């Protein structure tokens, strides 16, 4: 019983380290409390894996055990190879229509449908004796990776690249799959030639997929986990320093309350984001009601260029309630008296600004280009 619990936990934990589950969990944690995210993960995964385990138990009564073990071995090997595949982070609905826990639960339930962790839970239950214990193990494994996902970008991700985690995960699954195949494949097939052919084939495919993964990462400065972490944790720190530099100071304005001044309001948003780890505002403010004052336009251009250059290099979160988008709107109002839509087309964005104020547009264009890498 304990062996099945530990085995289920470790397989799921290793399989999801460095995968989309951690990225999704970390992203949700920027909007909701950590306990709400973990509660949502628990509910979503428990239902998802519960269905898989019920199905696995049903199959075990209809199909001979030796065939189930062979299929499980093959699936584990396939999972191991798929672990080297670069996963895309699906788009997440930010409308919060169902409340934090239900939103997270739905996201994880739907996201895990047909995923390798759900199929792993199914195969483990088909061969195991304690389905509920296996369900507990797989659910705890997902909770473990989701919990670490909140910190992995700034902690583990810096010490152990997620590409290494993917390779380790791949090796673990291939190892367990190979053991199953060796145990359940008919003895007459297990001759030196076939065994050698199997290992050569697995090694060839594994190296090819690993080389493809490494080559794709070579052209990207940030891995998916670090990219999200940089956007959410580092970007607001850099922006806050730039916005603080724009502030005229108490010597001119008096004590800043953040209620009347657009820069004061923006500073308060960024400080709250850093202190509370909540990067989405509850409701988009009417920025036009704030006073803009006589801010240094060069410093405002510098701050806005940080945002646009980051959008160009690492992509953007389009939700208007995202804190960085709020800062962009504030800076544009100071410079231009209005907001300019940015859809990823930098020349188009600059053209719009130049039509309003050519000097500002030209200076912003030069400042952004100075920040962009040569590949952009």
C-alpha cells in the first residue's frame, strides 16, 4: 500500500517538474491566494485522476494482466520520450467568473484531460491493488509540483534549469517502462539482438528529441518558467525603480498619497504588486481623473521603453487588468494625453505616436531600439 502511494507520487511529481502545470500554478498565484490555488488544484486533479483510476480499474477486469502490463510499459516509454517535447502554455481565462477555487479547479481538470499524468494514473490503477491510495499519490504529486511552481522561477529554476528536469523526467519514465517490458515480454523475444535493437532505437530517438529541445532553447534567453517569472517578479521591480525616478518628490508635491497624482497612483500599484504578489488589479482605474503634472518626459519615455522592449522580446499578457498594462497606460497619458493600442507591431505603434507627437515618438523609438537584442 505504502509502496503504491510513494510510487504514484514520485512518478507524477517527476513527470510534471518543469512542465506547464508549474507555469499555470505560478500564474494563478499572481492573482489568487496560494491556499486558493492549491485548493483548486486539489479539487481539479482529484476529480480528473479519479475518473482515470475508475476507468483503469474497469479495464483491469476486462483485459488480461499481462497485456495491461505490456501496454503500461509501452506507455511509460512513450511518456518518457514525450517529456522532451516543448509544451505550449495554453491561454487562461482571466475573467474570474467562477471565483478563485472553481476557476483553478476547472483549469486543471480540463488541462489534464488526456495528459500524460492522467494516463499514468490510469495505468497505475490498472495494475495496482489500492486504487484510492494511487489516487492520493497522484494528487499529492500534482500538489507538490504546483506548490513548487510558485517559487521555481526565482528559486529552483535558477539553480537547476527546467531543461535538465525534463531530461531527468524522461529517463525516469523510460527506465520504469523498460523494466515492465523486460518483465512481461515473452521470453522467446528477449534475445540479445532484439534487446540491443530496442536500446539503440530508444537512444537514437531520445538523443534526437533532446537535441531538438536544446536547439530550441538555445535561441531563447528564457525558458518558459523563467520567462513567466521574469515578467511577474522582475519586471515590476525594474518598472518601480523607473517610475520612482519620474516622481517629482515630496519637496515639490508634498507627501504622496497616490490618490490624486498619476505617478503616485502608479507607484502604489507597483508597490502593492511587490508586497502582495498580486499582479492584476481588481478593476481598471479611470486614469484620466489623475493629475499628470510637469514630469520629465525623458524619464517617462525611458520607463515606457522598458515595457515595450520587454513586450517585443518576451511577449505580452493582453489582459487590461495586468499591472504592467496599467503602468503603460499611465505613462502614455503623461506623454500623449491618450492611450495607444499595442498589438506586437512596433512600427505601427511608433507611427501612431509620431502622428500625435513626432518628437516623443522618435525618442521612444530610439530608446526602445537601444534596448532590443540584435535578433529583434
